[in-house]
C-alpha cells in the first residue's frame, strides 16, 4: 500500500499578515486525512513541527526578518522530509508561509543526492519568490524561498544540505503574475523557466504543464511540487496571505495537479499560505484538500 506521511509546519515568520500558522489545522478540519485514505493510501499524520512564536523573538536584520528562526525551522523540517523519504513514504507538507519550502526541497534533494541523482521542482505561485535580502523591498523571507532553493540568498537557507538544492534547469515556476523588478533580473540571469498567467492564457495550461513536467523531469529522479494557494484567483481562494487578481480558475488548478499525478514522478507535495483568518467558511482549505487529492491521483472517471 502506498504511504503518505503528513506534517504541519505552522510557521508564520516569513510574512507580515498573521494567520497562516493555522493553515495546517484548516486543511485537517477540511477532511484531508480521511479523504487521502479513501484514495487507497496509508496515511500517517506526524502532527506539527514545533515552530518559533513571533512574540518571543526579535525580527533581527530587517533585510531578512526572523532569518535565524526560519533557518532553524527549515533545517529541522528538512531532516524530517529526508527521514520520511528514506522510509518510503510520500511527504505531504502543510504550511505555514512559503518559506518552509526551503526545508521541504532541501530534504527531497538530499535524499536523492546521496544516491547520485538530481531532483526537479515545480513551483506553482502568483509570485516568483526570487528575492534575496539584498533585493527584497520588505525583508519578508516568504518572498525568497525559490531563490534559496536555487542557491541564491542567505547561506543559512541555501546550504541546509548541499547547494543548490535544485538546478535552475530543472526548476519551473507556473502561474506567476506579480514579480518585483529585481526578481525579473534574477529570473533572467539564472535561467529559471517561468510560465506567467499570460503564457497560460495564450498557450493553454495543458501545453504549459507538459513542458513544465518535462523540464522538472529532465535527467532527474522526479520532482517536488510546491503549491502556493495564491496561484488561484482570489474569487476561488480568498483565504491566502498575499492575494493577486487574475489567477487560475478552479478547473485550471485541478488540471495542474491532475497532470502532475499522471506523470507519476512527484516526490513530495506541499500546500502553503492558507490563512483561515481572512477565509470564507474554510473555502480555501477545502479547495486545498481537493487539489491535494488530484495530485495524489483522484480522477473524475
């Protein structure tokens, strides 16, 4: 029987708006565990990783706020992901803000690096998350994790294990529609493949995902999937930390996950940035559960 192990990482230090620390609970309340079991998986819930509380710490350097605490959390989370993969389980990570992806991707990468293999990454997000402390207008680390996974940014985050966790040639950003000027330069210079919402509009999501999967799977053992719920339009997912108009539809988001499942190469899945404080009747978490099911193989027929 296929095994899925769930962990919540209720970290909220990577951004200013409070509430994403309740994201893991919101997903569980929406029936995640039971519904994954219905797909035929053996589900183990490891609970939540212990995370620092904002009020107990100074934010430190304003260019990368709470860096020490975030890095410590990501290191412990990476160790957990590595252990789960070594036990032949699929890690299903519940955020928390998107800074936790540094730990998820580092753990996945290290598991296969020890076997002499590379991993890919499909990053589904309204934002590029390609800032560094030198370029970030806010100093919020949840705007930096993709850069860190590719080896750019604070050493505390880029070198949890070996760096880079993922080569830019095997990383793909899907659905972006809000990029800072410095991030545009970083994307161009590092060679990351980016599919904006305009690309999706003009070319169609099926073609975009075919290419994205091929890139993430090129000469790799498979790929991690990181889903920021703000990829969806706020009309579909109102309870997110940083909503941006013009996002994906309900069916487009499901198609992304269904095609990931069809590829059969997903090494880990994380769902981040759900904020129940500004949600409507847990709508965003309920949709997050549905998308997780699609990524795990649920089909219409």
